[in-house]
């Protein structure tokens, strides 16, 4: 039997293969992790697999996105947090490429989240692990009040159920590109942050990109490694109706 596939059909098949590979990568669970949201002995928490279909178009999200600084009291669902972290730095290609572009594919960004009221996650600080689409807990208590004081007492940080941090290890990029690498790192933080804004809007979640904070204080509150510089804080929570 002969098969004559149109270019459209071939494109469809190729797209399906890439998506399947991406999902296999992103839903891969770290050794020892249980169900999504369940901490394991090694302090890692598997996240629900990211969804790659939604009901809000990119155009709608671009047109309606706004910075939101007040949130509903309700907990942030783990699935929503998972989706936001994936939008920031999730892996979408078997070669390890991510949702946001990166100069030389060197990926200098690291993403953390300070959780206070996320369903299925105990309060604390977690590091996002793109390779396994999981979280690794590094601090075991709610740090949002401390973070609020580190960020000029901006109420959004104290009030949001969770605060995402985008940090960077500049050396990964500067090693290859010299001083120009610093510029690239800042551009990349912008890409990741905008991804979070658009994904948040599509999920009915509010967020704001916050750049006004004391670097050393944020570094200390979140227990960041010395080589990582905080660039953006993004409080996230269900938008108030
Ligand atoms: C680099 C940068 C730093 C920002 N820092 C803060 C901040 O510290 N606090 C804040 O409430 N908003 C901050 N914002 C959000 C801006 O205030 C907001 O984007 C602007 O008012 C435009 O509103 P829109 O995002 O709703 O379009 C920042 C935005 C950018 C791009």
C-alpha cells in the first residue's frame, strides 16, 4: 500500500513527535519522588506535567496582560505554580532547549519559589529543576515576611501565596561572551518574566515583575548560592475578582 502524505500532515506528525518528546522530558520524575506535590526523602517534589493547550490565545494574553499586585486569599493550585515555572524555564525539546531563548543556549537563569499558601506544598523555599520538572526544597519555613522587608515592604510580596524569583549565574554567559554576556543575562530574565506574565494571565493568575529590592538581603533570605544574583521577584496568586 502506498502512502502519499501532504506537507501539512508531515508537519503535524513532526510537531506531535516534538511535543511528545518534550512531555516525556518534562514529566520525567526525579529518583525517589512520588506523586505530584508529594515530597520524597531527598527533598524533591514532582510537579504536575505542564499542559501545552489552553483556552486563551497568545494575542489575548498580550492584549490583556497587566501587572497585578493584589490577590485572592485562596491557595494557589500546585498545577498553576507548575505551569508558571515551566513557562519561565521549562524544557521543551529533547536537546534541552527551553520555553525562553538563551544566548548560546547557556541557560544562566535559576528559578526559585518562596511558597506560603500553595495547595499540596508545605511553606518554604524551593528551587525549580527544569530537567526533571520538579522542585527541591531548600528552606523549611515561610519567608514571605522577610522577603517583603527585603523588597521595600511592597505588600504584593507579603500577600501573594507564592513569590517566584528569577536569579542568574552571570559566569555561565560571561565565560563565552565576555562583558556583553551581562547584557544577555538581563535580556533573558526579561524573556522568562514575560513568559510568566502571559502564562499567568491565561490561567487567571495575577503577577507583577518586581525589580526594587536589596540584592544581598534577598540572597540571604532565600539562601541563594554566592554565584547567583536575584534579578526579578514575581509574586503570584489567583487574581481577585
Ligand atoms: C524592570 C522592571 C522593574 C519593575 N519593578 C517593579 C517594582 O519594584 N514594583 C512594582 O510594583 N512594579 C514593578 N514593575 C512593574 C511596572 O510598574 C509595570 O510593568 C508598569 O507600571 C506598567 O504596567 P503593566 O505591567 O500593567 O503594563 C517593574 C517592571 C519592570 C519592567
